[in-house]
C-alpha cells in the first residue's frame, strides 16, 4: 500500500478516518472489493511512476506510519479504514488522475460483480464511461491503457486533465478552498465512498474566473453591489460546483406543462418514478435521479430533499451508458402556479445542462423563447432541445415542425450543434412510444462521458455575466487624455494666472525703460512735462503689494471641467464619474496654489534689470548732446564775435549732434527689441510652467491615475471575456 | 336583466371621453408609463372597435372572436363551425397571422366598411393565394383583416379567428388583444395540455374584469381523459370565479388533428347551437350584447382614473425636472452675481492688463481682456448649471427620455452664444462712453476708449479697481462718472440676465417640447364623470 502524499495531509487523514469509520457499516460490502483492486492499482501507479513523483519514498513512509497508527486504534477494521483515507490525500497530488482512474476501474469491476484484476476491467465493455474529459474518442483504448498508471507520465500533465497544474497552483486561496473541499465532501457526502473527485476547470476557464474575481474586487469601490451581484453569483456557483464531483453531470429536464417532461424522465430512467398525468400542472417539485453514487452533494446543492431522490431501474447496459448522469425532473415554467416557475429558475441556475422538452403544440410559445431560450442562448452547448410527442404528428409533419423549431431557435440566437459544430442538440422523439429515446440516450451518454458540461456551463455563465457587465466596463470608444487636451489645460491655467498679459507687460516695460534710458535728454524733458500734466491714474505705484485672488477662479474651474470632461469621454458611466470626482477633488485648492505661485514666479516688483550697454548708450547720447552744445556755443561765439568766424565746423558739429541723438535712440530701440522680447517671454514662460506644473500635480496626475485604474480594470475585463486570454 | 338603452347624450359623452383618451400622452419613461401607454391604446381600441359602434348600431351582427394560445386549434374550430375551410390551419406555429372574419353574405356590408376595427385594412383576396403574401402587416405597417363570407353561418353572426395571444411575434399579441376586445362574445380556446398555462388565465381574468360574455372551449382532449380533464378545468374555473361560464369540450379526433380537415359537425354542435341560439333568440341576444357593453362601460370606472393617475405622475415628473433646472440656474445666477460683486472678472489676464494700464497696455487691450474674462465667467456659470442639472436628472428616471438625452448643445456653441452676448455688451458700453465724452468740452475730452475701459474695470473689478473709479472721475467729472457707471451697470445686469435666461430656456426646450401638462388628468376624470351621469 503506497501512495504519494505530503506531510501536511496526515492530519487531515487522521481527522477523516473517524468519518469514514462511522460510515463503514453501510458500505462494507462495496468497499471490500474495491479496496482490493484499489491496492493493486495504487501499487501499479506508484511503481511505474516513482521516477516522476515528488518524493515517493517520503510519501510511502508517511502513509505507512498513518496506517500503523490507525491500525493500532481500530483493531479489526484497521485494514479497511487505512485504505480508504489513503486515497483521500492523494487528491491534491499530481497523481490524482491515475488514482482516480484506478478507483473507477475498481468500481466498475465491482459493479460487474467481478473482482478481476484491473486489466480485465480496463478492457471491459465500460471503457467509454471512464474516458477523461478532453481525451479524443479515437484514443479510447489508449486512454484506457493510459490508466495503466501513467506508463507515459507526459500524457497526464499534457492532457486537459492537468491536475498537476492545480497542485502546483495551490496557494493561499486555493489551499483553503481545498480544505473546504475535503470537509464538504466528507461531511455532506453521507458516506459516499465513490471516488467523487472534485471538478476541475481547464486553464483558460480558471484564468477567466480568476480575472472575474479580480475584476469584482477592483470594481467594488466604483460600482454598486447590485451591478456586481450577478458576477459574484457566478463566482460563488463556480466555486461551489468545483468543490463537488466532476464525475457527475447534472442534467435538468425543463419544459412547459403537459409537454411530457416526466414522461421523458421516466423513459430515460426506465421506471415510473415521476408521476405523470393529465392533471395540469403535474409535477410540482423537482425530482432527482442519479445513475451512480456520489452525487448526493450535488443534489443537496439543488435543494432536493431525500424523499425525492430516485434510482433508475437496475440494468447494466443503461447504467453503463449513462454513468455519472444525475437527471432532474423540473416542474413546468408556464403554468399559473408561480412557485413552479421560481423553482425552475432556481434549479436552472445550478445544473450543468438542460434538456428542454417542447411539444408540437407549444414549441412556439413566447414564454419559452423570450424568457428562457433567448437569455440562455449563450449556453447552447449545454442545451438539448427535444421535440416530444411526435407520435401525435402525421408523417412528414414531424420534419416540418422540427425545421420550424430549428428556425425559431436560430432566431433566438441559440447555436445549433449541427455538422459537428458546438451548439444545442435538437432531437425529435416520443416518450410515449419510445421513438428516439435511444438516440437521446446515446447523445446524453456521450455528453455525460465527456464530463465537460459543468465547465462549459460555468464558462457560459462567465460569458453571460461579462456581457451583462459590458456597459460598465467597455464602451468601444477610445479613452485616455490626449496630449492636446493636456496642453490645452496648461494653456487655460496660464490664462487664469495671466501669463500672456504678464509677459507682454514685462516686454513693454523693458522697452519703455530702454527708450527712457537711451532717449535724447530733450525728449525726456518733454515726457516729464507731459506726465506732470496727465492725471496720475494707474501709473502711480500705489497698488497693493500683492493681490489676493489674482487667479481667475472661473477660468480654473472651467479648465478643470473641460479636462475632466475630455478625460472621461468614452468611459463607462461609473468610471467617468470617478475621473470627474478625482479632477474636482484635485482642483479644490488649485486657485489658491496658483495665487501663491503667481506671486512667487512673477516678476520681482520694481524696475527691470538694466543691461550693460545702456551706460554706453547713455554716454553716446551725452556725447551727442555735448556736440550740439559745443556746436551751438561755437556758433554763438562767432555771432557774438568772440571767436573767429568759421561756419563749417560748428555747423557740422551741431548737425552731427542733432541727427546723432535720435539716431542713437533709434538704434538703441532696435537693439532693445530682442532682449525685451526675451525678457517678456521669460516672464511668461516662468508663470506658464509654474501653472502647468501645479495643474499637473493637482489635477492631471490624479486623473491619469484614475484612467490607469480603469485601463487595468478594462484589461481584466478583456481577460474575463476571454479575448485577452490564450486562444481556446 | 340588463338592457341596452342608448341615449344620444351618452354617445356624446362617450365620444368626448374617447377624444380625451386619444389626446393623453405619456412621453416620459416613468415606471408606469409603458403600462399606461398600453392601457390607453387598449382602451382606445376597445372604444373605437367595439363600444361606440355597438352602442350606435345595436342591430349589427354579433361578433364572436375566437382567441387562445398558439396551437390550441382556433382555426380548426372556426373552420368546423363554418363548415368549410376559411382559415388556414397547420402544424407550424404560429399559424394564423392574418385575422380572418367570417360572416353571412348578407352581413357583409356591416364589416366591409370601417364601422368596426377601423385600424385594419380589409382584403377580400381568396385565401388560397393570399396566404403567403399576407403573413406580414401591410407595407405601411397596418394590419390587414381578411373577410370571408359563408352562407352556412346564420345571419347576424360573425366569427373572427384571431392570432394567438402568446405569439412569439409581438405584433400578433397586440393585435390579438385588440381583436378580442372588439368582441361581443369572447370564445377562449384552450387544450388539454394547456389549460393550466398562465397566459390564457390572464386573459380569462381580464374577461371577468370586463364582465364580457365569455365562452370557453377545451379543445383537443384525448377521449380517454375527457372526463378527468374537463373536471379539472371546471374546478380551476370555479376557483377563479368563472364557474358559470359556458364550457364546451371538443375531443381530439384523428382526422382533425394537425392541420387536417374539419372536425365533424357533431363535435362542435353544442358550441354552434349555443352561438346560434344567442344570435337568433332576441332575449338572449339582447342580454349578451348588453352584458358585454355594460361590462366595458363599467370597466371605465377603474381604467380612466388609472390613466389619469399616470398622466398626473407624468406631470409631476416633468415638474421635478423643470424645478431641477430652475434651481440649478438660480443657484448659478446668485453665484455669478456674487462673483461680479467681488470683482472676480478682474483677475488673471485682465488683472495683469489693468496693472500695466496705461503705461504698458492700451485701453483696447484692457477692454479685450475684461470682455474675455466676463465671457469665461458666464460660460463657467452655464456649464456648472448644466452639470448640476445633469446630476439632478441622473436620479430621475423620467430624464431618460430620448428627447431629453440627445442634446445637441455642445459647449462650443454655448461659448459662441456667450461670446456674442459679451461682445455686444462691450460695443454698447463703448457707445455709452462716447456719448458721455461728447458732452465734454473739446479741449479736455479724454479718449472714449480709455473711458470705456475704466468704466468696465470699475464695474467688474469690485474693490480692487477703486482707482479705476477715481481715474474715471478725474477724466469726465464725478457726476458724469457716476451716471456712466449706473448706466453701464444696468446694461451689465441686463445682459447677464439675458444670457442665463436664454441658456435656461434652451435647456428646458426639449422638456417643453414633450408637452406634459396638468390638464389631461382633470379632463380624463371630467369626461368620466360626465359619462357616469349620462348612464
């Protein structure tokens, strides 16, 4: 007796032993045969795969120890009780599939009443029922021998049944889940000793579920709980279903009253277990029928009490074909009894697959199509639509009706599984005469054997939830804050602090000072006089040293509003609201900050700086004036007669002075233009940059962070819809 | 014994009531609006199709409408009652898409005109060829009604084969309800498989509510279970308070099932006899007519207040929307006034210009900056008000009306309108300044533009522009300055009011366009009470 196990499972084993022991009385008979086989299989599996096991020796020792301990406690039943838990810890390990496989073999042979070696069971007639999900139909024998305890260890991990991945992925969250799994199964299993391995989802679905969980977590602060309720429900159901048996497929039979649901149920079960009759509505509570053991937890989940659980008639053939099937007969959905509809809605949300029973009279009822088929169109892969009561139709009419039904389904958006495409299966049958029941049984058998229904149902649920959440996550428009919008925001803030005006004023002040400094003295004299005559308004320096509220509040408000509007354009409503709120929050102290900033970054009060060439210009201007004066005096001297008459030189001097003065002034003004502009631009730039920086820090950055959060959520949503995930 | 005596006053009151009902509109998408709209259409149809024509002409043939779920065998039943194939029957659902009316050739003139069912276009094409073309409503979206004549029917009786009441084709459902409401005698067909379905029961309850002359037919009952199903059905009817309704059972017969021929006359004989008796016996006939008509008249007592209530809630919702707009704009108006007082316009660019005036800045530039700043203030106020309105409307379901949600008013066009208004204000201000300056002597007259700039600054700058007022007084004298300021201030207020008022009206225009008034409620109730008095 060996098994691969881990240290930490020992406690679990020990704990579980008690449960198992309590249940032994009921299952002794089945157990003994199975355990014999089990031992063989386990041995096989471990032997042949010891090279790939993590630490087979350690596991072996551990197991032996456990066995010893239990043996000491339980005395006579030691062997049995040790063996049963021996299987349990294995579930977490990489060896699970093989273990699983082996167990199934054991059970099969047990059911046959043949306690033959495993090889005999493997080649038995029940091979299809043991096929693992995802394995090709063609490789059935291969899969069977693959149960030869991993003769090729690669096939195990490569196949869709990649439990090894799960084992490796056991992290904080799933470890807890795993523990819960054990408890649920042991506690609620009612002593079912069937190897009800929990369901596993394939990698894309798992990543989509993870993404959905993440998405719900990320959006909780932004969206109201009602919007997220559906997604939360899907997650809960996915987790709940995952804990339960993956070997069973729960199929509900739904339909209108009088369509023959119970009749079909009985025909499939081969025994009259659901009441049929002409009294409408007939069935008032769901009835379950399980083709194999270990499904009790699944049925518990549907809330079907024990008195409504049935077994099909004991027939080897039928049982083998439909092994793993749990059939639920539902009440009608269209009668005047409203509580029936409620029950149907509740159970339909929990089952793995649905058989819709319609009849020639009711197949076009609005309630069926509008209330059920259209909303569930995404679940086409797990739907069977069965046209019952074809015996009531004359000859070719059945085909016509079937075609019309197909057309209606097509209009509902239900993909039909014709020509090998995935989709709903449409069949015509008569539960009364048994016509077509065989076909349904075959299709159903294949469907159940694939064991993919639960995962496909969850996938379709995720699709539906994602689709319903679409308006709050995706709009199909471009989002984000464009560069122009940012620039425009900066411009608006610059306007609000008056950067342009400040720059122009600084430039003009510089020019004015230059002109004053380099002007001819006569001009300055004239100007001075002019100033004295004019009223002193606005020119006198009696201004307040610092203006309070120098920033235009309304412009800041408008700029923030515009930028948040642009940033939130194309965003779904809740996220747009969040962006707007972030912007408004950031803009709270913005005008005050800009006030301070403008005071700091603005020009220092007083006169602009004087460049080095001004004294030279002043000197030149003085020279020119001197020339005028000298020339004038010289001329005056000649006129008075003090000096020798010589017109040429003094006139020349005077003319030079008179022309040269304005010339110097003019050239100074030309020369001043460049530096003045630079000075003005510098002043403007300083204000502008300060305002833009302030705006960025207070408004644009929070907005960008909010946009980033949205983008993250959007990506997560893409992952949920499966677009971003690996191609399935 | 109810009898039907019709006075002209009653007819007048009824047609007045009909007009009121036709005028009622429920444009706002409130919770009860779709229901109210449906009720209104149904009531209108019943008045037009049934009540008014019936009261006007009590001698017209009785109209018997056969209604029921899809696949209940309505067409087969009608064919069997007539004795020949007049309505298409088949296995594909829904079968009957064009309603068929069958009557005696002598009665043809009653139905060929628009006396009853005026909304349906009549066609007389033989059904064999027309079956395919008339599946859909006519090109103009109108439904068609096929009229057949058969002399096997007694004069004074008309049978109408309606589409299914729970059809996948939504149009058919509406049409079926409309047709059933037009009947003197309602024949509800159900089957052994269907008699517990929810939808037909709704219809039965409606029939009870209107106290219409009702007959139920339990069709297609396999003969093994006839008695049991019939008993069950009877029990259900009794439980629903419809125990006294005549009940006929038609067995499922091999030759009739699934689009075959006609049921043998014996199978439908009881129903046929019942119908013929009610048509030909004057007492029964009068009783049947009076019962259905009085039932509809009685039902008005409940239905009209319901419509009036819906109209009232429409008006209340419209009032809430309007008051949200008014509150938002009033708040913003107060805010703008406050900001103008505190001199918020003289900030940013305008403030910098003012500090540089007049040395480094011309009067024109200062005026430009002030105008622009004022425009920004107004635009800010308007968009803020719009935002408030949007916020308030988001909580109102009524604001989801398509007319209210697709506003074309982009901020750019608002900006444009405000820019126009502000520039106009500036031009008028400059004219005022010129007027004022013209009055002064030529020698000391200052530049009118700088006067305008100073006035604008003094008006818009609040406390911080005190020196502008002083400068103004220096230039044009204290008296003139005061006068100019007053005039300019009034001008400013006027423009401000006008801008905000225009924007508010633009915002309210789509809501006003929906024309939700308080009158319909009162009018509906008034029409009802007039009718009650005339009865």
